[in-house]
C-alpha cells in the first residue's frame, strides 16, 4: 500500500478524534468557566469572580449549607466505598484465582453479571431489601455505602484478576521454595506486583462513586444524604445559579486529583517493578 492512502486515512482518523474530543470537552470547559461568573447567569458572561465558591453569603458552596453538605457527603461516600471495595475485591480476586469448582465458577459469573445488570434494577432491589426485609440498617448513609459496594465490587475483581493472569504463579512458588510462608509470599511478593492494578481499581471506584446518581438517590433518606449529583438534578430546573457549576467543578477537580495521583504512583511502581517487587523482596522476608 502506498503512503498517500495511509496518510489520508491517518488524517481522517485524526480529524474524527479531534472533533470527538471537542464535542466532549468543550461543554465541560464552558460549565467550568461559568462557575467563575460574577453574575447569576449561567449563559451570559459577566466577569470573573470566586463568588460562587467562597464569598457569596448565601449562594456559594462555602456558605450554602445544603451545597456544602452535598459535597461533603459525596466525598465521604467515595472514601468509604473505595476503602471497603478495593481490599474486598483484591481478596475476592485472589480467592477466585486459586479456588476451583462450581462455587467459584458461579461467583465469577455473578461478578461478570453485575456489569450487565441495569443499575436501576439493582437500586430498586436494594431499596426493597432495606425497606421490607429485616436488615440491620435503614435508608441513609449506610444503605448507600452498601449499595455502592455491591455495585462497584466487580471493578477491582476483574482488574486484579487480569493482573494475576499476567503474573502467573512462578513468583509465589519460588518464594515458597526459598522458605517464605504462604501468607508471606502473598504479602511480600504478590501484593507489590499487584499495586498498579489495585491503584487503578481504587481510582475507577472513587471516580465512579463521585458521579453516581441512581443508587444513592434510591437509598438516600433525607437532605443530609443528598450527593452533588442529586443536588444538581433537584435544583437544575428551578432557579439554578453558577453555584451548581462550582460544585460540579469541585467534584471534577477531586476526580482529576485522584487520577493524577494514581498515575504518578503507577509510574513510580512501574519504574521500580524490577527492583522492589518480585523475587527481590524475598531477601527481606
């Protein structure tokens, strides 16, 4: 094939990519820009200001109690769900990787099934379970955390299992041959090699929890358990101000910071993968 058709095809793909990125990112950039608008309009630029973040006495995120509560509750759900889902998912992935039989096969199928089950169906099922069955918790923060754990557990399981398949069992076997205990081989050899997958799982779970709407809405109890997505949905059609843009921007920045931190950690462990992980860790057992 000559170089001219290849260049034409590459130019077409590049053009489509740029159009897609502009279509996806320009609306987000506009929403962020109007969060710094000095006036109440979300469509007419009236000057730069931090009014809707800090100094407006009633409408800013800092001074509006409902907006501040929604932001705090959203971050709390993200931290709690991630802190539970990631360790539980890693243990689940290790169990599925080592256990053979019908039970782990069924569990693996259930994990994969959670990717195709509509979120609203899961939310309604959890709502009925909490309100009609004798569960030890009621609607509210606890129910929201349980629902998010149920929905997000598949991410670390699938990601960590994929990493386990690339690692194989030879490192653990070598560690055992050199005198490490089964738990020591997992803790000192296998887990350091799983750190990239664990960080990716944590990033995906945290970012997905921040913008979750269906589950947290069905399992909320009062205004104190509203998240930013619920607050934006409830007030967007009333008399919205750029404060909604501001709170959405803060959530976006939080997700961005987590992604950047995870990427930096991934690069760090990637550079030291041949030094501090693998069989080199056995010497310190």
